[in-house]
C-alpha cells in the first residue's frame, strides 16, 4: 500500500495534478494498448495493477 501511495504522489507531482488527470492518463494508456485493456476488462489483471504500471 505504501508503494501505491508513493506512486500516486509521484504521478500527481509530475504534472498529473488532479486525480482525474491520472485516471484519464491510465485510460488513454489502456486504449493505446488493447491487449492490456482486454486483460483488465476480463479480470486477468486488476485496476490497481494497471494503475501501478501506468504510474511506474
């Protein structure tokens, strides 16, 4: 959980100033990578894992 908080802070401090910016960025990243999007939609990976990958 601490790692996730750190990544959220890092994402918001790096130009992603509002939570909706972070969410929108993750959605765009998933739309660009349809295979990853399918994995999230079909439950092979959860949204937290997708966010962590986006924030990394």
